[in-house]
């Protein structure tokens, strides 16, 4: 079988099966997954590899179903140590920041375990908490806030769990933790740095007067940036604070004017809540000309693929030809857009 198509007879049989199953939309994508599964069988793939692929797909399906009813609700993921005790100041910080965001209509996503995860779920409350737990020998049950509810899904693999903890959220708050928390935090930074994820606010929240994230910040500035292994300013997209109010302001403020982005060919389209004035547009061009491969940042109507997908067509848009090596600077451009005088009030 070729990598691009199924034999005609087999394709017809699968189409009949999809008809009987009632699969009417995105048939090409479903066919692609079925084709890949058949090819895995043809390749004489080892049993363990098949088990990994099968379990990962099943876990993602379960997680997609968990999040689907809340697609229109903004979500923030809170990361932090499972070992944090309830009388720890960090526990209170996690609980308070989650409660504040929940009061503004945000759902709070956690890893569904104890410690910081339980504190965030407590702050948000059961109705506004979603959990993506991991099955471990020593931490195999979700915390009591989500355990036994339809607001939690359990994962076998860390990579599928991490995908779902990141994929659905529009903001991230990381409290101090160990290897797992640092892994999650660096995954966020890597996705942002490489442009593999759309820009989102990332807050590193410490206890009042705490030095945990400050130590990381010094390491970045004293060791990573000077040696050239990251670009200058790569860490600027992260807010380090010990203030719950500042953390909430960063998460909400990031979406003050900026709504979303989409690539149409080699043109980046930014969708805004309020259209900038001519003077504001000139100011953006003056400040961010170095990000462009040519041309200017300009207003644009919805492009044809956006119209086809009915993709937030009511919003004003800016178009630019972004230098892909400057993808990290998108965070600064979005910050400038959110600071325009025409931006909606928070």
C-alpha cells in the first residue's frame, strides 16, 4: 500500500463502514488515521509499539471528550508540586489565584493530583475544575475535588497528559515544583520559543518573598543567554511574580485586545477586538519593522480560508509578513497591541 492512499476496494469498504457508523464530517482525517493503523499492521510493527500507539490514541480521545463541552470557556492550567502541603504558603497562593480566575469565568485545569493541583482545584471549585491525571504506582488516584466526577480523565503516558494540559488552555501559571513541574514549564517555553504553539501568557508564581523562580531567572540571564543557547529576551515572555493579583492581571490582560492568530500562506493574520487607528498602526510599524521580511503591518479583511472556515469573521485584523526567526517577538507585538489606547478596557 502506498503512503498516500488505500486500495480502491479497501477504501470503499472503509467508507461504507464510516457511513454505517455515522461519521459524516472530516472523513479524510478519519480515513488517514485508519490508513495509518493499517500501515502499522503491514509494517510488522512490534507489539509494544502498537500498544503505545493504540493507548495514546484512546487517551487522546478520552481527553477530547472531557474538554469538548467547555470549548467556549477560557481555561488556565496550573502546574506545581504534588508534594506541597496544605499549610504551605504556596498552597494558599495556588488556591487563591485559581479562585480569582474562576470568579472571572475561567476554568482551571490541573494534573488532578495532590499538592498544588488540589489547591488550584479547591480554589476554582468542582464545577470549574478539570483534571488530567497520571496513573503512577504512588499517585494513582485523582484528588477528592475531581475524583469520581466527569471532570477528570486518567492517562498512562506523560506525553499525552502533557499535550492535554497544554492544548486547551489560554494561560498558564506555574508554582514551584520538582522535575515534573520544571518539565512542564520548559515545554511551554520551548513551544513558545519555536512557534509551535500560539502565544499565551505564562506566569511563574512564587510565595510572597519567595526566591524559587528568581533563581531560575538569574540562571537564564547569567548562563543561558550569554552563551547563545537561547536568544536575548527569550525569557521576557514569562512573568515572574509573588503576587496573585499580578498573576491574574497578566492572564486576563494578555487577551485584552489580542484574540487569535492564523497563518494564511506566508502571511500572519492577527485578530483583534478593536481596530487600531492610523496613528497607532504607524507606531506599531515603527517599533516592529525588524520582525518583518518586507512590507508593513496592515489592516486586512478576512482572507479566503478564514471565510471558508467562518473563523471569527467579525473581528478586525492585521496582516504581516513575519520573519520566522523572529517568532519570539510576537509576544512583544501582542503586548503593544494590548496597550493601545483603542484596546478595550479590562
